């Protein structure tokens, strides 16, 4: 993942450092995940209310062109800024410390 520029080695102290957990997949393989429960408890969230379906349908009345977006592996589609990426710092017993 380092070669693919998905994760970056962290060489300095950071405010947050999460453990890595192994989660079994339905096909018998495993997924390596970061446990961000403690970080999530401390995140100040902005509110982004969605329109009700009825309002969205009313806004599209008369439209002739529609777009569809399918973001495969969506969690990799939007890069984090440097300050935010340090909040995703994780530690593993076999690969040291890194962040997304």
C-alpha cells in the first residue's frame, strides 16, 4: 500500500494512533482494518442534511439528462489533507506506523 501511495510511513509523534484489527471476510479471506472507535468518539461532525426523496423528485421534474456515479472503493477516492491524514495514524506489530 506504500508503493500505491495509499498509506504513508509516519516518522514523528502524532496525537492519535489506532490499532489495526483483522476482520474475516465471507469468502474466507481477511480484511485489515483500522479501529478508529476512539477517534470517532472525539470527531466534531458537520451537519449535511439530505433532501427528502419527494423534494429531490420534484427538483428533477422536466430534466432530460441524469448522471450516475459509482465510486468503486469510495474510501480511497477522496484524499485526506496532511493534517487530517495524521488522525488516521495506525500501528501494527509487523509494519510499524503509517497513516492514510
